[in-house]
């Protein structure tokens, strides 16, 4: 399975990594034969999921529908918040150390783009 990229920040999301996937397809109603589009898979990393869920509603009916789904997931369980928090801790760990707690073992992912 090929890696996905967060739609918002373009960070690479490796298969199996914590993220939110939004699946979308369209199908005709009341038309024969019924047509069904291929499904699209849109991914958000934990930080962007939490950030979107905490933020104001976006513009556009489709965006609002996706926003509400992400809010449902983020508010249902703190796991995504924790994943976002852990990644944030990783970013802080990459900054020049001012203390002495920057020991070895901190995983550097190198995907952060600001
Ligand atoms: Zn992201």
C-alpha cells in the first residue's frame, strides 16, 4: 500500500500510522442503471485533524460535512489528541536543547515542514 499525504500539511503518512482517513464516493439516485464513482481516500495527520476539529467551521457544504466527521472522531476519544501531542513533543525535542533532557532515542521523522 502506498503512503498517503496529509491533505492539509502534505506530511507523509506511512501506512498504519495514526491518521484520519475520509472516504468519499458518489452515486446516482433515481437513475437506471445506477452509477457509482470510485471512492476517494483523503488523509489528515493527527495534528491537522485536531487543529481542524478545534477550529471554526470551514466554508462549503462538503468541507463542513468532513469537518463534522473529523470533530466526531476527535471528540470521541483522546487518542488522536495524544498522537498530535506526542508529535509536538517530538518537534520540541528537535529544537536546540536548553536543558539536559535531550537524550538519545528521540525519533527524528524529518517530515516537518513549516
Ligand atoms: Zn497534516
